[in-house]
C-alpha cells in the first residue's frame, strides 16, 4: 500500500498518510494543505553505504569508528 511521509509547512508536524492518486494532503494536526512529501529511506534505491545513526563512532551496525572501512 502507498503510505507516504509528510511534513506540515505550517505547524511542522510529521505524519504518514495512505494516498491513492493526486489527492491534496491535509495535516491531521492543523488541517493545513501546505504539506511536503518527505524522502523515505525505504524508498531510496542503489544505496550501498550504511546510513549513519546519531551517537559516537561508526554507523551503529558495527564497532568501527569510520564507515569508510565497512
């Protein structure tokens, strides 16, 4: 099912919405139609490097201090 992530430009709320076709998306928090579709990591293809997580050292999936050696 096509579930997309959005951010409201008016109140900065993040939300997900099940969308079919070219519907106008409204923020569930404030009702504004000033929304932007967010880039989802799940939808990105061709990525070969690890995605960095917050915290000290490395990407979180290993104990190395740099992902360039993964």
